[in-house]
């Protein structure tokens, strides 16, 4: 059974769905264009972007103050305002010397690199940066610094903070007033650390659930996103015109990632959005319209491209549309080294981004000092105009003055700074618990099993039952949300802890057994399972099948059911996934999304109160359409041939008839048998594979001609047996360089790993490496396994052609970059760069005939057997 026609809605939900479809039909699809320029994107029809009005009127006195500051500032000071390094690479002394306008901490970055840094540690470092920035000795102007952080579902980098459900769960609440409360709580907890800027909210409209950031989107429906962005920003910043606007209880908000990040082709993170300009406006622009109308002060440029042109260098969209047409008068900040991906740029030099309208570089790596010097030089030689610099700095100063940073003083002297009683307070956790209750979406409730009575013997099973890390997901203490245990979340409540409290209060007994084993048969089993934590590119996937290779969760559900135990499934997930088999093996099925630190909110809803009455209703509604097949994506309400298993807006309430009376089809993704020999390179890259080189300045080029070079690497086609059937790669020793075979989307090599495959390549070494050389197996940014190949390459120098073969199972345990928190099975399903060589020294090698072959691991040159 699939398709929305199979379900019966209450009047309210039917009306909601009808309105949603009607509102989206006109804008849900757009034809792809081949060019990134405005004329091609607009086609023959001019697309008019709205003229918006900020609720913050232009203040003549404030603008005059900016004029005075600009007149005082040297060019060096102005460029410094436009550079934002990461706290790992910039000291307070650097802030003073380079006049830095901002610093940031990335996901998982903390003062002293201490995961458990105290609140005082954060405040002390904020003080040090602030004092360095306002130092007026030697004629300095002394502009206060801003510190930005990714508090995307609460203050995720600080141990003990309140963590809310990720945005996808908040989208299920349909409660914009709650969003404002969440913004207020998040702002207060940020203020406790002395920080003053949040890289939030994400206002992406995710249109392909394979995207690894889908859970950062409130909905596939732009109207939901538009309705949420304003209240969230008002919660973070305060209401424009109100006495507490950007007060010490509030922080600067950021609408991100401008624009189209949720619409990339195949859901590839940092990919290319191909929709036409009308769809870009009507779908992906929705959140920015309400954000600007709510007074948002910062917009972050997207890593992604629109029709082949990187957003960090897109003058039409950054300047013509955002700043001029839509009237945004705050500043545009880049994403993590995003300027380095603009054509012709590197992380250390990108005048094109500034000229396009980027006001502040996010430059987290050590090359930020070179970026500072290069930008200074480019202004002096006229590559960047002084007027453009003054415009960028004016915008930055405008935001700082509106935020009162010149008057607030040292962070430690602000009202909430250092107040540990505010961080994770009972009042704040109550707001998060409400959000959990309202976010739950029930897909199945056979025989009205839910809500449960408390006076029962309840078995609680599944790997998510007592894991606060799993229920919190990415951006939780660490960037990916991995490597955490319950003690890393003091004050938080796991799902089991909430169930145990509710059942005990009602006279029952709750027993935790992750594996579902029991000594005394329970009255009911609650099984908590789902996706493991991930963030950004690490979460990209090729299809929507839940755990296709590991059926342990399914087997647990089926076993409990076969033993005559009613089964309640609580599904932890950052997106809709194909779970037909798990639905069939459950008597009740509730999507919990990623609830955050307050897992007790789930028990509030799925259990009756002590008197046997409904404690809290089940009110959540799907913010995304639910697939009926693993390959059913993109799947968005309002599009042609819309046929989901559960439509946008669906959710079974208590007392409603459950439409899932019959079993769902369990035929999932048909995976073709893998080839015994998968050829990746033979005379040229084959099939989906491409070949690229990457230099020390993050300058990269795909090999599309016979000779290609970047800063530290050159590659050219040479002859082995036939004309140009091999590739010679030369590293010049002037910095890190890399050559890599790559795929445009991640590949699942699970079957090759299971069948003892080896990676095989023919190569010869013309010049041995002068520094360590690595053979890398990669699955994206910060996801790689490296094998030290230095000795093998040195021994091969001058020996002619040789065959190198590597047991595939060696890779996931070979390098520190891989990390023990990443299961081998997950890594092997995310293959992007199966063959890559990198070094910082000199090296010349030639390679050809790259393949993956089953049953070759035992006789591999590098074997792990």
C-alpha cells in the first residue's frame, strides 16, 4: 500500500494539506539552466525579487558614528575587520596585531581544546579577545570584536547546555511561538559564555532527503520555513524597536546558507542547485524574506553553487538581489573557507568574493594571515576598490553598533556572563521538553496501543534507548556528534530515563535491555533505534533505505513481536527514511526525529498519566513527505506525480483510526550484484570517476586537458603501452599536494569489503618522496583513512612499473583521520576518493590501471589478514 489516497485525514489536516499543495504547485519545480549568469538563469522572463523593509530604520546618528570610525581607521584596520579566523589559529595577540573583527569556534572547538571547558574558560577567552580588540595604544581605533558560534539547536559546543530538537523536529510542531521561545533560551545560554553571535538559524528548504543537512531544515515546504525564520530570529535578537533588542540577553542572528543550499542536485552537500531563478526565489528564498523583515543582522553565504557558479563569488545574488533589491543592510559572512572554492581563488586569496559582495571572510585555517596580506595588497593595487572595502566595513560596524558592542564592555561584566545557573536551567529545559512533546509524529498505532498505561512491566530496548548522544545527533558537544557518552550531557535525560520515571511514578516497572532480552516477559516493549549521529557532508547518502545492510534492529522488532509482546518503535532520525519493514514489525511507530537533551519529553506523550488519562496529546505533523520506496527522492508536496507513503502534514493523533491495516510492501532497493573487478582508471577515468589535483592553497583542478597544474602539483598524460594511457604526477615540495580519483556522489563498497577485495594500481616512481607520502581512501571532508606509503615508494624508485595492491579492509583502521567513532560499515558506504596520494615533499610517480578486485586481499602487497 502506497500513496496518499490510502489515508483518511481529519478535517484540519486535510485542509492543511490541500492549502499546502495549492500554494506550492506554482513554484515547486523549475527548469535547470546550463549557465550561472543572471541572463541565462532568468531565461526570457525577468524574475522580480521582492523589495523588503527591515523593521530597523536607518539611524542617522549611528551612520554618522560609522562615518567617524571609517575616517579614523587605517586600511589595515579595515581589512582586519573583514577577517574571521578560528580560535585554534588566532590568539588575542593576533587580534590586536591584525585588528581582527571577529573570531569563531567551529563545531567541537573549545577553549584550550578541552571538550569539557568550563563556562569560566569560555568567558576568560572572550575577555582576552575583547581586551585585545579595544586596545587603542599606538593610535589604534579599537573596534570591539565579535565571537560567532554554531548554536544550531542550542549551545551545542558547551557541556551542560540545553539542546533542543533539531530543526526537522521543530518543523513537526507547527508552533512558531515555540520557535521564538527557543531563540530566547539559546540567546541567553550563549550570553552566559560571553559570546555575542549565533550562526543560526538555518533557513534552508531541503528538497532531497539524501542531503546530510536535511535535519537542519524545518521543512520541504517554503511556507513553513518562512513562518519559522522570523520568530526564531526575533527570539535570538529580540524584537526590533523593543527595549531589549540586541540587549545583553540576546545575540546577533545569522540566516544561512544563502541561497539554495537545500536544493542541490541529488542532495549533495556543497553541491550545485540547478533550479531556475523563479524556483530559487519562491522556494529557497522564502526564509530570507521573513528573516530580513524580522531584522536579521547577518546572512551567511552558502558553500553551494547555483547553476555552476559558487555562491561566495555570485555578485548578482549577493549584491544585486540580497543587498540592493531586498534591502539587506547587515553584512554577509562566508562559510568555512567557502571563498577558497570560488573559481580562480584559494583559501589565501579571493578578491572575487569581496567584489561579489562578501563582507567578512570565514578563514579558519592558518592561511588567514596570508589572506589578510593578499587582500591588503589587492586593495592597494586596485583589484578591490576602496569603496567596496568601506561598504563591507560600514556594514560590519553597523551591526556592531546596533548590538551595542561598543557599550557592553568586557564580556565578563555583562549581566549573564559566567552565570552557570542559567546554562541548562530547569526553565530552559522545560522549553526543550515541550518542543520534544510537540515534535513527535505517530505513523502507526494499531489497536490504539498508545498511549500506554504506566502500571505495566515495560521492556526498553534498542541502541538509542539510553544514549543521549544518539538522540541529540550532530552539532552536539562534538561537530559530528560522535565520540560522546551520557556523562558528556550533564542534566540531560535519555529516553529510558524518561520512561523509567513515568512508569515508576505509575506503579509499574521499566527494564533496560539494549538487546531486548528479558527474564520475565514484559507487557509491552519500547524499542528505540535509528540513525547514528552525523553532520554536513558525512550525512549525505545515496538512497533512503534505513540500514539496508544491518538488519539487527528489524530482527529485534520481529523477535519481540513473535513472542507475543506489543512493540512500540521510537525512530531516531534526521530525515524521512524507507522503514516499511520496521513499520510492519511494530504495533505502534513514532518518529522522534533528533530530540536533543530532553528525552523525557517522549515519555510525557506515549504514557497516560497516573489516573489513566491522556497526559499530553500526539500532535506532530510530518514536515517532510515520507517515501514509499528507498529511491523515492526528491519527494516534495506540490510536485508532479506526488505519491508518498505518508504525505506532508500527516500524523496519527490519539483516538484517530490508524490507516495502516494491511502490511506494507517490503521490497526495497534492488542492489545490483557488484562486479568481481571494478575498473576505475584504464587509459582514463572510467564511468562516473574523475581525476583531480589539489594544491597547498586549496586550489584544485579537474583534469580536462593533457596537462594541468596547481600550486604544488602537476599532472599530465603520458604513454605506457598506448598514447596517453597513464598519468604522471609531480609534486614540487612547496607544500601539501594531492592527486585523487573521485566520484560525484558517494559509493557503497560494502560488498567489496565483505568479499575480501583489494585496491590495485600499476605505478612507477621516477623520483622518491622527500617527505612522508600517504595513500588515502576518502569519503569527504574530515573523513579519510591514510596509509604511510613512503617506504614502498622509496624502494620502487627507478625500478620501473610495479603493481601495488592494498587489502581494502586495511583502510578504515589505518589513519588517525578516520577515528574510532566511525563504524567501518558506515565508512565503506561513503566512498568518494578510493585512490589518492598526497605529500608535502617532492615526488614524481606515474600510474595507470586502477581497479578494485574481489578475493585479492590475501595476496595484496599491503595486507591486513
